[in-house]
């Protein structure tokens, strides 16, 4: 169940995950916070390196 301000996204490859991270990174402004959760291997590092 998502709470207000939360977003669930499903990626089908590491490349998609990295592209999403890069695109979202361009929208962020100083002070913005993104909390990534997931099991080991879920793609948090790939997302944040994009």
C-alpha cells in the first residue's frame, strides 16, 4: 500500500533502472531527499549510480 508522496516503479533491467535514476536526478533540487528501500540486489545502487 502506498502512502501519499510514495511511488512504486518496476524496472525490467539494470539499464532501465540506471536510466530512471539519471532522469530523476535531473529533476532533483538541492535539499530533495529520496529514500530507496529493497532487498539486497533490488537495484538501489544501480538506480543511484544512474
